[in-house]
């Protein structure tokens, strides 16, 4: 990897701006390969050099990928003047400049939402043509019939012309009011509109899986953690 300015390296791995990082470096908060550095303009290879910032070793990642267990009442946006967003829930040590939610969950929908600063990756997993399925558990107002499941699985077209592609649905625990549904789109209120098409209503909705990566059930609502490289691959592995 090519060498980068230290203030750029620090700002890319923290929530600090370049200026804030530079100011802290001037105050003696950075050690490079065992020696104090007082200028943010000094360059280093973040993948080879040993950088210690504010007493902790800095491990460089070009992009950040965060799994969050989104709670109800929080919106899937980067900023909002009137409501709490998923980014508001990210702890300080995980925040990075440019983070955004890859896709969206409705305000009352819970579960797995991915936060990243990697726009190319987000586009890849959200594009329907790439067949990256998102799996949800839906609680229904009334029992769903085998005929209704068959209709939805084949794909439907609403009266306004909106088309929802084929999906996969199965009953959970032989309970016709509780289903697992896999879709590879993310249209506005999609699952709710799909069930309404067959005369049903969604009373609860949780996303439990993206691609082949399951939501970490140890994450309490509103909490999050960084993903490993292997976990990131599980999201982008295309379903057959």
C-alpha cells in the first residue's frame, strides 16, 4: 500500500477530522515505529508501520463494516433533525467519516442493518441483479394460506404498477401467523405491501440475515459490532 499522511490515516480510522487528528499529533499523541511524531504531514504505510495513537495500536482498515441490531423507533438514515438515526447509536470508537446505512429498515422494523463507508460494496449487495437475499421474520395479523404463499413466491404486480420479484416463504414452527421471508429487493414497505396484497397485515418484522450472514443474537437492540473479513464475505456471497 502507498504511504499516506498520518493525519489522513487517523481521520480515516476514527471519527476525528483531519484537523483534529493533526492537532492531537502536534500534542504528542502519536508514536510511529517507536518514535514520537509531531506533524500530521509525515507519511507512513498503515499496513506495515506500527502506529500507536493515544496509547493504542492502530490497525488500518480501508473500509468499515458494522452489524447493528436496529431497535424500533430508530430511522435508517445518516442524519435527521427530528428523529434518532442508526448512526446516533454507533459508539464513538466505531464511528468513521462517511458511514451510512446500506439499505433501510422501516422505523418500526427491527434487526440486522449494515453500516459502512464502502459505497461500492453497498451497491453490490443492494442490487437485485446480484441475488443477495435479505431474510426476515414476520408476524402476521392472521394465518397465511398455502395459496397466498404460492402467489407471493411467484412475484406480484400491485395496482399502481409496482412489481415485486419472486421470493421464498416458509412457516415457522408450523405457525401460519409467523413466517420467514427472503427477498432480494428493498422497495418501500415491500413486505408489508406484499402481505397486504393477499389480504393480510404485518404486525412485527425483523431482519435476521443478509446474504448468508445471520444477525448476531448476542447483540441487544441498539447495539452493534464490527464485522470480520469472513463475515463480510458471507454477506456478499450470492445465493443460487
